[in-house]
C-alpha cells in the first residue's frame, strides 16, 4: 500500500467552514469511492489554515480508477463546486512505505 497525501491551504479562517461542508456533503461520497482514509487533519500551529488528508491505495492503477470514479460522481461535483472557493492551494504527494514499515490493517 502507498499513501496519497493532500494538503489544502485555505483562505484565512475557513477551516471550520471547510470541515463542516466536508462532513455534511463530501465525506460520505469520498469514503464510499476512495475507500481507505488513512487520516484527516487540520493544522493548529506551523503553516495555518491547512487541511491534510491521506488515502491508502493498493497500486497506482487502484488510485487512478478510484479518483476517476470520484471525479465522475455528481455528488462529488456538487460538493467540489462549494469547496473550491475556500481553497487557495493544493499540494499532492505520493508516500511510499519504507521497506521496514509494516502497514497496519
């Protein structure tokens, strides 16, 4: 398994709005399609106004297919239209486990 890490930098003060919108309209669709949510966080100090979320995938093909399904979902598209104005920047990283790390179930 590898992890897709996404960091959304939001406009100042928009973390509560983003989290509420995600919980009410985005989370169910995303979890249903992407499957393995590894973590979902917001920053408290350091770079502020950031949402960090991570998703586990078995392969790059698995990630590609699930992301394609997510982007095609009318529920996700509706949520994304409301979410995008809150976001200033998006970073995306592919995290590969070290050879000695055993991925938890």
